[in-house]
C-alpha cells in the first residue's frame, strides 16, 4: 500500500470515529433535553395544578364548616367559597388539558364529576349538620383522595423519567469514553506507523549513497538507490 493511501486512510478513520462520536453525543443530549422538558411540562405542571386544587378544596370545606357550626358572617364565607370554587374549576380545566400518564384521564374525569356533585351540596343553603356529615364530608374526602392519587401518579412518573434520564446519561458517558479510547488508539497507531513508513525509503537511500561512496556501484545498490530516491520523492509529494 502506498504511503499516501495509508495517510489518507488513517485520517479518514479518525474522522469517521470523531464524527460518529459527535452524532452519538448530540443525539443523547437531545434525549436528555426532551426528558427534562417532559418532566417540567407534564408532571411538574400537574403537581402545581393539583396542589392549588387541594388548597382551594380545603378552603371551601373549611368555610362551609364554619358556616354550619360557627358564629361567623355568612357573606364573607360564601364569598370565600365562591372564590375558591372558581380557582378549583380553573385548575381542573388546566389539568384536563395536561393528561400525560396512563389512567390519569379517567381519574381526572372522576374528579370533575365528583366536583359537580360537591359543588351542588356546597351551595345548598338548606344543608344542615346531618347532611354535612352524611353527604358533603364523604364527597370532600373522596375528592381529596382522588387528587392525592393524581399527585402520586405524577410523582411516580417524575421519578421514573428521572431514572431513565440518568440511565441515558450513564450510557452516554460510558460509550463516549469507549469511543474516545478507540480514537486515541487509532491516532497512536497512525502516528507510529507513518513515521516508520517514511523512514524506510530514507534509510534505503542512505544505504545506497553509502555504498556508492564506497566505490560499490553494483547493480543491486544502483537499483536500491534508484528505488529509494523514487520512494523518497513519492513520500515528499504525499506529505
């Protein structure tokens, strides 16, 4: 194989390895970016929305309880109930548009249906203490449990997606180190092979010149000198 061909193949091999390494690294960085965005956009958003729903639900229940069992100004508590009801409904609509996990859609629909019944009971001015314990309080507890399930579902999904992202990152580190090691070995092999290939025709030329200087003009040395000179010229041209 000619020296020029060896040099070309060596450079191409190193270039291909580095290109493959670059493509692999960019691909996995994009995967990590998408995984992080999914966690932030889907699950973390649901956690924020769910916590606001739970907070507003607790406020509504507390206000209704005070209306029934405490000596408070009714108008203030009714306004509080209506304000928190609007907050709950607004965040419920947001969650209905952010279904990301298996089974989450049905759970959110159950929350929406349960909230409609809870809302009717909550706005019922004729609701007495007995109806509070028999109807309103169980409905509140059911909604609370469903919202807790929704939060737990998304928390588990966040942990799973985070573990998957860490797995991708670990694989990327390992494969990158392997590829870098391979590229380093190829480069070292290239650097060790090329100087030897260049030195060979030079040594042949030196031997031929020394033979000629010793008055040895045999055909073997003359041919060797000619071949060495030609090899040196090819090497100079290639380099």
